[in-house]
C-alpha cells in the first residue's frame, strides 16, 4: 500500500483517503475553506484522496475524487488556487469566467470571485494554494 501511495504525486504527504463524503468535505475544508461537496449521479465510489505539503505561504496538494463531484466554495477570499489536472477534467465557473480544464490546461481561481466546479469521475489534480 505504501508503494502505491508513493506513486501518486506527493505520496509521502498523504493527508487522508476515504469513501465517506462527509469526511472528505471536512478534511479538505480544513486545508482550503468551508465548501459544498456533493457527488453527482449514482454508482461511483467517492474514493477521495488528499496529499498535502504546507509551505510558508504556499501549499502543494494532490486531490482525487472517484465520483463525479460538485465543489462549491463560493469566494476563496484568502488564497489564489491554481489547479493542474493530471487525469480527467473540471468545468469551472469563477465569477463570470466559465471554462473546462483537462490535462495540459491549468486554471487559476481568483479569490474575490465566487467559484463552482464539477470534477468528472476519476479526476486527479495537483493544486497550488497561494496565500493572498
């Protein structure tokens, strides 16, 4: 098991792995901010995983969700967030800007705009959180 974790980005910095939606919401919120987190559709396992390496004013994160997932943090307020999809895609609304990202297409979320995202099933992303 330890070997499988090490093969994922930041595997040595595993924060949690869970199929429980409430636990995933709570654990991710503790690092980023309170947010709505819901699965969309039926059948897919939540299969949430978060790896986290905290720096002084920056953190590097790896997050994956097995299920198609709605994530709605509203305004991030205290940080910018760069999302770099490795597998899968995400539809993002950040203020009036709406776009879809996938491998090779990163997104930067502005903290002063409301944000809503839908991560497709089995999406895996590296996220760079930068304090304002």
